[in-house]
C-alpha cells in the first residue's frame, strides 16, 4: 500500500495529479483545505490537499479507452457504459472499505454507539414479537387466517398484515371470506388506498429543480440517478446536470464523468458543501440537477451529519430516500426512521430481486412519504417505473390471486 499527499490549487488539479501518479484505482483517504505561503498569516493562498493510497500491484484499467466515440448515443451504449462503470466500481468496493476503515480517523466510541443502536433495534424487535404472539392468541376464523398467512409470506409485517385484513373485514363479513376472488380484489383496493400517495419528478417551467438521492451504501442511488438522468435528458429532452458528492474512488468518479459525457449530461464532482454550492450556481441554466450522495450508514452519526451538511447547502427541492426492497424489514424501517427527516419522497429499489416485496407496504406506511419511483433491475436506463397505487399494490400482493 502506498499512501501519498497531493496538493493543488483546485480539487481537479490535485485529482489529476493523483490519477497521473497513482492511477485511476487510487483511493481517497482524506481531503482538506490548507493555506500555503504568505507572511505572518497574510497573503497565504488556499490550496487543496488530498491524501490518496494505492495497492502496489499494477492494475490495468482500460475502461476509458474502450468506450465508443462520444455523442452517438444509443440505449445499448448507455447500458454498456453504465455496466462497465458499475463492474469496475464493484470490484474495488470491498478492498476500499477495508482501507477506509484502516486509515480513517476511526473513533472506537462510534463502534460502541452503533452497537448500542443495533441492540436497541433488536430489543424493539423482540418486544414487537412478544406483542404479536399475545395478539395471535386471539384466533381468527380459518379463511381469514389463511389470507393473513398469505400476506406475511409476501413480506408484510404481522402488524401491517393485520391492519390490511382489518380494513377488508370492515366491508366483508367472515362468511364471504371463502370467496377468494372477492377477498383478493378487496385486498388490492385496500393496498392501493394505503399506497395512494405517489408523485414523480416534474421539472418546473423556468426554474431549476434540484433533486438529491440519499440512503445507505449499495441501495442503488447512483444506478437510479443514471436511469433518471438518461430518461430526462434523452427521452424528455430536458437540460440536466449531475453532481456527485460521492468522491471516494477516483476511478468511479472518472467513469461516472464518462457516462455523463455519453448521455450528454455534465457531471460535477464536489468534495465539500462549499463546492456543492458553487456547482449548483454554475448550473442555474439547467431544468434538472441530480445530486448523488455517498452511501451513509444510518448507524454512524458522523456520516449522517456530513450528509446533513451537504443537504443544508443544497436545499434540494426534492430529496428522495432510496430503500432497497431486499433488505430485511427491521433494517428498512430503521433506515426510514434515520433518513425520514431529510427526505421528501421514496424510491424503492431492487423489486426484481425481492421474494417478499410486500415489505414495501410497511415502508410506505411507516415513512409516510410519497413514492416517486421503483426500480426493477440493473439495466440503465430501462429498469425504472413511475410509481402508481395500482403498480405498488401489484408489487405488494403479486399479480395473481394465489387461491385460484
Ligand atoms: N437487481 C437490481 N440491482 C440493482 C437495482 N438498482 C441497482 N442495482 C445494483 O445494486 C448495486 C449497487 O448500486 P449503486 O447504484 O452503486 O448503489 P449506491 O451505492 O446506492 O449508489 C449495483 O450492482 C447495481 O447494479 C435494481 O433495481 N435491481
Ligand atoms: Mg453510489
């Protein structure tokens, strides 16, 4: 492992030095502003200092050279460019997490705090389970019980499953519960009611709409921004800019820039809230600006306050909390709790991979935020859908009645 400090007048200056000397796979460990020169503190110049590291073994990276010429955009090319970008990024992910842990100013107190939080979550879960067990003692009529089990198999929590059943029971007496078509239709319409709050991104007339995506690492924020940026710029012909505050990997940043060039969308890289502010000002001529943020661990207070600092400056019109449908329900709910105050909308991802997508109803009800989109695969720009109550209810209950 080679660790080295680089200075430059600007971030891109220092970044290009890092790239020249350590190559595109270098990992950024720390960035800060420094004063250089001057006399008794006067006339000093502000510079950027970046500490970066690289594994000694030479790593070949020919991603940039392999791309097709710019501007001949086809969906296939967008998919290919984004696919290659993701592949490289994933490769480095594990290695980088390790380096980051090792070299960051790691505070053991943070670990203790996060352990306490995790224990708290587990205790709350146990408490919930005991309450559920007590409730279960009151037996339901057999056909109703069967539908309750179906809902739980779909991934709904006991609590929401019972709530949905209670709503249906209101206008369906127990003797009609054997009519499965009727029950399924009622469940669908009640699920749609619980998911009635949907709202997609609508660019404004003569104003810039700023949309930020937040959430933990790996939920699909960058992929979803790729889908949205390509959709709005190519299909809807909007003027779009992309700003990424996720500057951790040099190679990832470079490749995201290349992706932006292919779809004809400028990509700005910002390392601190001030730079974010400047980047936003530079793109006031755009109709839409997407801000990609670094994945933040909801257990990590420092991570969360860094994100808040970026969001305070950006003051996005819309802040979309990205939640992965395949994450277990108690984690999903904890993520919602942590990010809810920052967020205005929800994006649900990886519905294609979830065997129990019903849990999204718990998220939707608990977060009480409008759902904007859901995503159904890794393909950029295709695998994204605007949320509607009908589509969400289908994801939750499945397309077909399980009992016919
Ligand atoms: N199956 C599936 N995978 C997805 C979806 N969205 C993103 N991914 C994958 O999830 C991984 C993490 O995505 P990324 O956008 O880097 O997450 P980020 O860390 O939140 O920016 C990548 O391998 C993506 O291809 C989706 O809707 N379905
Ligand atoms: Mg990302």
